[in-house]
C-alpha cells in the first residue's frame, strides 16, 4: 500500500471531499467546504515528493520533472478512486486529491431541477454546465451521460482530464478518452471524435478558441455536445464564449449561440442547515427565441430578466434558487447570503449579524 493511502483512507472515514498535501503544513481535509488540518507534522519537501512518486507512472514523473502540473486518476485498493492534481509552488511540491464516488449518482439524488432530465432528450446542440472548481460540474455531467446511456442506443464519446466517473456501456456505447493518456489535448480529441460516428460528445472543459470552435462545429453538424466552463452564471457564460474568440468571429459566435446553444446550468454548493453536507443550488437558462434574439443583438444584460420570468420553461436565476432553498430550510441562511449576488433579499434570514454590512452613523 502506498504511504499516501493512509491520508486518503482517513479522508474517506471522515467523509471529506478533498485531501490537500503541501510542503510546510500538515495534511488538510476539506469538510463541507472548509479546510481543516489533521493532527500530523508539517510535511517536508522530500517526504511529500516520496509519497507522490509512489503513485506516479514513469511518464508522469517525467512531466513533473519538466515543470508541468499533473492531472490524473488514482485508485487506492479498498479505499476508492481519486482525482489527483500535483503541482509545484514556491515552497515545494503540493497535491489536491478529490474522492470520486464509485457509483454514478442519479440526477434525482443530486437534487437537480427536473429541467436537467429534460435536457438529456436533446439530440443536437450545445449544453453547458458551469461553475467554479469543486461545485459538482463533473457529477452533473456524469448523471446526464448515465441517463442517456441507460435509456438510448447512442455512441457516446467523452474527452476528460482526467477520467473521473467510469461509465459501463448500457443501452449506449460509452467510449471514455483521457487527456495525456489517449489524446494530447481537447482540440485533437474533438477532431478525432468527429470521425468516430458520435451521437453525444462530452468535452471536459472548453479552454481555448480551437476547442470552442470544434465544439461549435460538432453541435452544428447534428451532435449533442456537453461541456463545462469555469463561469458562475448563464450571462457570464455567453459573454465568455463570445470574448474567447477573435473579434472577427464574434458575430458568427452570437449566431451560433442563438441557434445551437440549448441550455446553461450554473452550479454552486451551499452548506445545509446542520453543516454536515452541501446542497447543489442551480441557475438554469434555456435558450428561447427571446434569449436568442438578445444574444444576437448584444443585449445579454437583459437575459436575467428572461430567466427570472421563465419559470414555465424551467428557468431560474441563482438568487431565485438560493432564496427558495433558504425558505425551504434546505441550506444555511448565512452561507446562502454569502453566495447571493443581490444580498438584500437574504438579510432578513441571516443569523450571524456580523455578516451584515455595518451602518456607520456620522455625528454633526
């Protein structure tokens, strides 16, 4: 057993989502969103490098020695499967290790809105799942892929960095390809996927113009493309896609988004009232004719109004979803307040008054 497995086992026993190892501090566990140190000595550079070298392949060691970060999946026997990111920093080596559940969660168990299941019926177009790191984007995509896999006869190709949830072919054939192992980058993986008779293509992340362009081509030519972006709202997602491309292509991108973007799901994880877990809070946008026109007319600033009044389409703004969860006592009101965009609506629910803005009275 690799020495690092002891930390992973402790993390699993404590129910944490991530284990962090870095030089100069003790190992830390992320518990319900908070980073907590364990009772252990501060890790030394040589010590931590030794822990990590035990689980790296030769090619991974070479990439690390060349100064590159590593992303890979690691399976610890009788403990579980993990996503590992290894990096170098000012004081030495570091690693962030995230547990990947063995079972692919069902969308109902994730507490996702019914719209998510509806999206799995699309045969063509682009569906984006967005949010900051650690908000459950990969889990939502895995649930969507599993819905299609168990129900339809499709050829599903996933391009991941790294492969997290392992899908076993059901009604569909699922081909999973990993960055650095099976494909050199997302762009070349996408180009190859288009020659492999796909029905559904999952792209782990839309990072650079070439990947975005190829994803748009796939969505335009009759494929369903699922992908992620590190954006925190539907409007920011639209703006990011447009701004990522060269200025001379902006009009073309807006035309594409109006015709082929199907939906954007933006996620945050908010603590539950007991503080023992976190709940996914989701903003949902479906591209209606009205929203398509706003995108093409450079009026994305008006899109939130369409989302706010689009509940009959399954749409909701993040603040609407947050407020509903607070009123239903599904999330901690203080944490919801911190996640909200417009905090005024949440002030009356706040328990910790120190979070509220201070009003300084200035005497005459």
